[in-house]
C-alpha cells in the first residue's frame, strides 16, 4: 500500500504532459496552415496575361510560387500532401502558360485553343484545393 500515493502523483503529470503534447500538435498545425495559406494567397496577386510576353512572365511567376511552396517546411502529413498538390498544380500552370505563349507567338490556333483550355482547367483546380486546405485547417 505505500506505493498507492505515488500513483496518484503520477496521474496528474501524465495528464498534463498529454495535454501539452496535444497543444503542441495543434500549434504546429496552425503554423503549417498559416504558412501554406500565406504562400498560396500570393497567387491572387498574379496578373492576367494578354500576350505572349505576359504569359512568359506569368509562367516565371508561377515557377517562383512553386519554389516558395516547396520551401515550406510542413510537419503535418495531410498538409504536406496538399502542399505537393499545390506544387504540382503551379508547375503544370507554368508549363501551360509557356505553351500558350508559344502558340501565340507561332500563331497556331489549334495549339492556342488547346493551351487556353488546359490553363483554364488547371486554374479551376486551385479553388477546390484551397477549399480542402481551409476545411482541414478549420478542423480541430
């Protein structure tokens, strides 16, 4: 029976340490969410392109955005997967913008139409991806 009080002193310590660990995980998730949101929100500042030179600049900006996304150190596995999706999306959008610039320069109407559709499709994929991040980040 002399060991019984020792167990009582260990229980609050175990509970407190588990609460601290949960709190730290929440703080990491919030930090990860803030980082990915901050970088992906900068995509809003990209200008709309109207000619081949502007499409090349857009592609370069998307490449820079991709590099910023890749540089985020995310500890949360779910957010890391979403980060990879953003990275792939921005790479694909940059490639499509370059194809659009090329089609515009070559005055190739078929390639121009195909590239426009491809870029439009890729751009539309960003909205559900942002919604997925927002949904995940708002969960406790």
